[in-house]
């Protein structure tokens, strides 16, 4: 009982510091979710993160929903692609063990092509207070995204890699690798980051460097975009 009272008092004190500094209660919860290793029921992301994108929530034809949640759907790259492939543009939201929230916008979506994709619209983002700070793709957008069937979301060659494949990837020139994905599938709890190769950390605030671990990863996309054969119509590529 005594230890419980100390924990509650400490938590309230830290919460007070967060509020004084203008940090949201959600951010406070993210920190403790990371420390405890328990995934929150749902990850939120700052408003305006998706303004001007294909999945801007102000658009009448966009019904933004969480199409993949790692703690619910599985942490394997196989689980990831089963839920996100052919679903169009998407936002990745990550919560690290240190309580940092960050991710990336993938305008092209995923197709398990085992190839890289160029895009001028992709960006990385991280949460600072109640704002989303964007790291834009560098001019030209070359190799902004890597669509590996045995890996999770990969932005740039090394800028943000989540669930890296356990086996060498043949690449698009040879067509999609048809080997058993389960043996080479990456674990999305593990990631690494070195921003600067394909994305610009304009405010020098990117929250993770080197290797990191996640307690949750979610992907948000337009629920009106469905893979062929499912209700809602066939998959249509967004302009990007």
C-alpha cells in the first residue's frame, strides 16, 4: 500500500510538470506506456499531420481508420503486409519504449514488390508537445520508400527501418521474392534510424537514433480503399 501511494504521488507530480510545460495528457500516457511496455488502446497523432495528403481527413471521400495495429494483429512483417498491402496511402504511427511518438507518411502504400519507390510527397514526422514536426523527403524523392515483403515500413535506405528482413532481398529487378516469408520476416518491435540520407531533419529534433524498440505500431489509411475481391471496390492507386 505504501509503495502504491508513492507511485501515485510521483505520477501526479510528473503529470503536473507535463501540464505546466504544455505537454498533453496523451503524451504523458505515451511515456508511461513506453516505460511499462504496455501498448495503449489506441495511439493518437497530432491534428494537421495529414493536411494536404491523399488521406487528409477533411476530404469527403476519406474515412481514416486504423488498418493495422501490431499488438492486435501481430508483430511479424507477414502480419503487417497482410493488413496494409493494396490499401493505398497510409500513415505509420510508432510508440517507442522511451515514450517517443513518430512515424512516416507513405503516399504510395505497400504492394510487397521488394523494390524501392521514389516519391516527393513522403515524409517522416515526430511529435513535439501537441504538434507534428515533419521531416520532408530530400529534393528528387529518390529511394524515399522501400517496399520489402519480409520487412515492415522502411523510409529511405536507413532513415527509418522497422522490422528489417532477416534475409537478403533480391530486389525488384528479379521480381518479388517467392520464398517462404515466415522464415525471413522481420520483427516490427525492432527498428533503427539514421535520418539524413533521404529525409531532412530540419529542426534537428528527430527522437530516435540508432537501434530502438517499439511497444506499438499502427497504420492509418482510407477505409474506402480495399484490395481487389473485398467489399468497397478494387484497389485504386492514388496520384503521388
